[in-house]
């Protein structure tokens, strides 16, 4: 039997389990940019930017859906004029039925997103957000399961994100007991018969769930649970969840000189040059970074004890301020956020296996040439 067609909405719903839109900053414009999610998709292109050369590439490669980091519609449009560069892009996308979706600051904040990929690439360990924007709310899930399905349900909800406490996963508590129910007319019971009272040996499974992952956990629970009607409870908790925020700060696996770290940044982020402030011989143990434009967080980097701050788009006076406070800088440019594209591709491929073709854009969107 042929595989069922995958819709754009299914792809995005899966993607937003990793990078939910609520993590984005209020001023950001994430999510659907152009087109519709109510369409079948066989090929996805991942890109940092949606420029005209990227759209031309997508047309040539018969792409159905573009997933970008930088929003196409970031600045409010007052008109869609096909004689302007932005207008031409939108016209081509609509004409060729290509949907565009953007995950921007939500992908910066998300675990495993832009900043985590950048941190891992240069060997930062024990990382935490550079600037905390909030904590994930927690809820307690209690579900009642017949004993012969308890392990399946427990594993399914754990794999979906429930039961994570610190460095431990699959954290649950179980009690044995008896559940009772009487199927009514029109029901299709997994156990028992209509109008007969049933007494079933069940497990009460309790676990903790981040609110951002609750929908996925409940979907996994419903898929694994055998009952037609599932008995479960949700309780709000006062426990603080995991810190969420932009940027990352941590320690290098091995201390190194600033100039050596510059070379590593160039290699791992695939850039031909960087700008640096500070003495090249300075030993770096603790580093902060933020993909994109991060100059307004130099004070946060210093306050958190960073020896160096790696970010793009540093301006003259902000660099002077950092220099005067003893914070070294490495500016590899804004475009280094491209490192997340391969991670997006891997995420989609792992989810959809061979059912979906996922490609990386080969178009150059870096506006600068290094000479």
C-alpha cells in the first residue's frame, strides 16, 4: 500500500513540538508567511532566508514548502507591488503554490535550536540561557491504564516529553488498583460488555509534563491507550520548569587563547573571517554567544562571567563599551545562523523517514563578500 500523503499542517504541527510559536518574542512574526498549510507536501526546502534566488531555486526543484529561519514578512507591508523585490518574491511564491513558514526567535529559544547548535559546534559545555525570558509551566498528568498496557503508555508519554526531571527521563510513579465502569448503549468497549459493570486491574501512572509539550504527550497517550474513553487528570503545579531564553553561556571543553577560538569559530561556522576585540593571547574559559544580532546583551554576557561574547552585527560604540568593561568580542556575522538549517533537515527526516524529501537551499543569501 502506498504511503499516505503528508500535509503541510502535519509537518508544521510536528515541527512546532520542537519550536513552538509561543517561545517567540512579541515583536516577531513567526509561522505561516505565504500560502496555505492545507495542501499535500512531498518536498521541503530549508533555508536561512527567503530571497528571490532562494524562491527561484525552490521553483526549479519543485518544492512545496519552504521552512526558513528569517521571516519573509518581518517588516509590515503596506502594499504588495509586483515591481518591488519583495513583491516579486511573493508573486512567484503564489504563482507556483509554494508555502513559506518561518521559525525565528522561537527557534533561537528552543532547546536544540540555533543557539544550542552554535554552542555545541564550538564545544561549549554546561550551557544555560544567556538571557532568561521565562520558565516552562509544569503540569502533573495522572492517567489510569489497564495493567497489560501500562508499560506501553508509560514509554509513549515519556518519549513524547513527559517525565523529564533534570538529567533524568521516564520519571513516573505508579500505583495498582481497580477501575470500574459500565459500558453504555452505543459504546465500543475494549474490555467488557454493554450494561455489565466491569472491575479491571489498572495502574495509576503519574508524571510531570512541561506545558509546551502537553499536547504532544496527550496525543501519544491517546494513541497508546486501549480504552475508548481515557480517564486522566491534569493538575497545575507551582514547581518551576526549565529556564527558557536567548543566547547560551557555558565553559569551553578546554581553555584556549582568544585567537585560537577565533580560528575555531571560523572553521565550525564556516566563515572566512571574524572581527575580534581584545588581546589574542587572552585565555578563554567561559564564553557567551547569541546567533544573529546580539549587541544589546553585552552587559548580560559580562554579568554572567563570560570572557568572550560571540555574536553578529556589533556596532562601533557597543564594541567600545564591551572593550572598556573587559569583555572580548568575536563577531562572525549574522549569517552564521545557517548552521541550524542542517539540524532542521535532520529533525524532519527523522520524523518522516523516507516519506518526505527534505533539501537544504544551495542559494547564497550572505550579503557580504570578504576581500
